[in-house]
């Protein structure tokens, strides 16, 4: 699985963009979006997903269940 | 509020009331704050009791010198959208409540756009001497954008002072960069030094890749704020501390905060009222946490004043405010407009203009001293408040109906002391006769015995008298302090002659809601 941003709740504050270790987050059409191909759920980098930890609006960065669970390489 | 001083105030106001109202309806932001500060008026055009080296740095800074804010302008550029903490008085859909006027969302700029905007404004408004970065989030949670902006501006407009406001969490990491860019003023918002108190104000902080909550979060925040403050003052960078007064949460505690920040070298402490209403969508707004009344705020500011310089003129400018304090000309400088403007940065012209302002300031202080001398020897226990309608330059030069704020002075035989300001936006939207807004004005200055104006119509005059507030227009276009002292002398004379019985007045309301100056 990857994380996704619920666009209607995003304030476009950009805080998550700078914190993502995989540069998976970018601005698109006024709000921010996560590229699910790049998102590793922060596995291998941090104990908690950084976008979730920094986002000022709770439940805005959430698991996208349509993607398979991320598997750390090796 | 002061309107512009360079040109006629009315010219160049591009936003209609309707557009502003519309904006406000769309963006109900979180709390805005009112005033606070030391009437730093003594000897040399306002130095008061500040040490000379600090006075040299702040005398032209409208946010730090109550005296300077009549004459010089500042601007903020909104290049810093991200934040690293959550405050219960902030709704992050809008601007940072620490330093901004929520209610109107700032236009977000890239560092390059911001630098261009600064040049455009500085060329149009020669008294623009200060550039601040205050949001809409926390400048130090956006270090790349913040410092890039400073770099660009210091290259093209080296005479402009740079300042920034921060919640302090990331401050210790950036002190050296701040010193390198010659930032000479930093404002830290410190609402507590006790983590137990802090836990009621901050639900969480994000630090070192982790979200901390509760007392742990507040402890981390206060440690880093105080360390950052110490590191800055060690390097000779001026630090001001802002505190939001939250009745029942940190109101008494702020006396302790005042001591803690003073002992670490902060040169000014600015206590602002919490402004809170459910429609702001903030935690405090939703829980019904109230803000202080004008009297409660003044009492706390007075208590702290023995300790250090207080700042009473702060208006919590929006993150993209432009102009003299209390006015906002940002609508003249939207990104679209600045990209089209011919910008010609005239350093010499700016310096000549500023030299003229200095002469004006010296004249103003001399006039006050002269009038004060005539009061020497008079003895009376009476102290009272008066409200003044002004648009800058230290003069009574605003019409009652056009005033968007009133400055409040405390009068006693010791002289006239600036103690704050009251916002009353948009009383006159097209002639007098709007009963409700007149009542709003009266409520806002209800603790004053008189209101000094350049001009006032017959109807509001009668209503003010009915409410027990004397409208005074005989000092139109004269210096504020000199006039207030002269009027006070007359007042004392009447009381002594038995023509008048002095009686105290009640409390006043602090206006809730966002400032919408633009008209
Ligand atoms: S979970 Fe981590 S890797 Fe995925 S988008 Fe959020 S910050 Fe980036
Ligand atoms: S941190 Fe949250 S609100 Fe801010 S841009 Fe990212 S998703 Fe949007
Ligand atoms: S520091 Fe400013 S932007 Fe950040 S949560 Fe507090 S008030 Fe809001």
C-alpha cells in the first residue's frame, strides 16, 4: 500500500512535500498528491509516515488500500 | 487605522468593500489580535528607557518602536506556508495566527516573486523600511524559501531591514543562518514556559521526524524556544517575544513568561489578546474559550511593564500586509500588478525622504515636551483614557467616520502614554447613519472619556455625548500627545472648578474577527 492525500482536506501548506524521504509528494492542481509508485510508507527511513506526522489536518494523509502493501527490498 | 501618508489616502485603494466582504465570507479565519507596548516617548524622539544600541536598531522599525510606527512602514511576504506545530488558536486552513490577520488568506509567493514585490513596494512607498517573513505558516519550517527570499532582497535592496517571526521550535538549528543574512529582528511567539500549561495550548509538535503530543510536546517546544532566544541574544540579534493571552489558560502565567524571556535578553514583550469565535474553526473557537477584555489585557500589560518594555501597538498584521501598521495596501501589490510595474529602486530618494521623517519626529517630541512643561506642578490622582483618530505622523488627522481604529492614550499628570489601539473597521461605508456600527465604535472605546478626531458629523457627535464620551475636534491636524495633554489640563481645571465630576468609565470590547482594511 501507499499513502494518499484526501484532496478536499488538504490546505496546500506544502509541509509534507519537504518531509517525504522519497520525494513522492508534489503539487498538482492547487493541492498536494502522493505518487504511489514512489511512496514506501516511509519504511526503511522512519518509524512513522512523515506526511501523516506533519500534516495539520488529521486523516488527510491516509493509506490507499487499492495499492498492495509496500515490500522492503531484500 | 492610518491610511497612507505619502499620497492621498483614498487614491490607490483598489479593493471595493464588496470584494473584501466577499473574501471574508469565504475565508473565516482564526483569531486576530489587538494591541500592546511601551509608550517609548522620552528624550531623543522616543528612545524612552531603551539602551542606545537597541534604540539605534529599532527606531525606524514600525513593529518595535511605538513611535516609529506612526512614520515608517513594513511589509510581510507570504513565502512560508508549512508549519511544524499545531496551536489551538490556529486554523491552518488560514494564516498563522501568531503574526497574521486570519480571515483573508495571503497570496503565496515564490522567493523570486517576493523579492520583486518588495522592490515594487519600496519604490512606491519610500517609508517602507522593514521586510518581515511571518507566514502563513512558520518561516523556519520553510527554511529554503525564507532564506532565499532574504538573500535576493539583501542583494537588491540593501537598506531594507529583515525580520522574521517564528514559533521557535526550529530556531536553534537556524540561528547561524539568521546571523549570516543579517536579520536584525526575530520575533518568537512564547505562550508558556511550563509544559503543563503548554499542553493546553499545543496539541502536538513535529520534530526530528516524529510527532510529539501533550506535555512532552510542550516541553520540547519551550526548551527550544528559550534556547533559541538565548542563542540569538548572544549573537546580538534583537529578539521580541509575542504572547497570546488566553484567559484561564496562561493569563497569570504570562508574568512568569515575561520574567523568563527578559532574563534571556528579549528586548520587548508583546502580549496580544486571544481572539476567538466558533466560526474561526479553531480548537479554542469551538470549545468556547474566550479572549480577554480590553481592561484585562491592559491590566496584564501594566503588570509586566515594571519588568520590561511592553509593546502595545501590535496589530497582528497579516502575513502579506503592506504599509504603515494598521493599514494594509497589499491589494495594490498583487503578483499580477507587480509583474507589470516598472520598478526603479531609488536608494537616494528613499534616504532623503527618511531624513525628512526624522525632522518631523523631532518636532513632534519637542511639541509634547513643551506642553508637558506647562503641566509641571499640577497634581491630581486622575488618570483616564482617550481615543484618537489618526492616519499617521503622530497627528490627529483622521475623520471619526473614516477611522478603522482608534489609538488609546492614558492621560495623567505624568503625561500622555500610548496604551493600545481599538479596531472598529468600516464604520463609515458611505455616510453616517448606520446605527449598529456606531454602537460598535462606542463599545470599542467605551472605556475612554474623550475621542479626538479631525472632523465629526452632528449625529455621531450627539450619540457619543449620550454615551458619555466627549468628541473633541478642536485639535484637528495637531500633534496627538501635545493636544491630549492640553485637553487634559482643561479637564482637570473643570474638575477643580467643580464644573465637572470625574467618574471612571467601564470596560471595552475587543473586536472579534479579521481585520479587513483595504478600503
Ligand atoms: S508515507 Fe512517507 S514515503 Fe509515503 S508519501 Fe508519506 S512521507 Fe512520502
Ligand atoms: S501536509 Fe497535509 S495539508 Fe499540508 S500539503 Fe501535505 S497533505 Fe496538504
Ligand atoms: S505556529 Fe502559526 S501557523 Fe503554526 S499552528 Fe501555530 S498559529 Fe498556526
